[in-house]
C-alpha cells in the first residue's frame, strides 16, 4: 500500500516505462496471438492494461482523460502503445494535481470490497505486472523479441557479453 505520492510516482514511472517497452515491441500481426480460442489475444490483454487505468482509478474519484474500457481493441500496435503513453501521462498529472498523502488513506468501494486509495494504486501496478507477464509469453509465441523488464531478456544477455542462464 502506498502512503506517499512521491513514492508511488517513482514506482509508477519505472513500471509504466517497462509496460511501454513491451507495448512498443508488439506488432500489428502479433496482436492476434492467443494461447487458445478460449483466451484473450495479445492485443486484448494490451488494451485491457491501457483501459484499466481509467476504469479502476475513476472509482476513486480521480478525474483524467483516457480511453474507455468499452472501446474496441485497435488493430494497430502503435495505436495501443500511444494510448498507453497518453493514459499514463494523464493519470500521473491527475495524481499530482488532485491527490495528497491524505487522499491515499481515503477508502472507496472497489469491486465489492473497501480499499484505501493507496492500496488501489498498489493493486493497479500489480494488475499491470500480471498482464505484462502474460503478454511476454504471447509475444514469444508470436516470434517477437521480448524486452527485459526486471532483468535482461534472453536476447539481451549477448549485449552484455554473457550467456543466458542454463535451462
């Protein structure tokens, strides 16, 4: 749970940049990749990450411009990546201008439970990380090069003159 706006913003900056790298690595063709017919496509998961920022945070009373959760998934990976860039920037500006440390302690109804705003911010980040992990698997299946997030991806080890860890 976050109790400091500045701490949240630092964590968000890092996590949002990792998400941006993942989204920027997607291609239009890769957006249709899925594990099975019963699962979301890579494009649907990417769009879900973008849309959830506003969907979740509007429940706290935070107001900012972003795409709506019911808008169709774009067919362009570039459009999804740009929507993320804009949504994240708008969200950060709203946090800076509308919230304080006291706001982080306020409790709101979230999905049938009572969450503090600081906890909601934590869950927003965890939600993003969860789906980002799903995306990287689908990206590999689609034959894309996956950017590293919390460490180098397999392809990045050679840039460091190292071998990837043994399987």
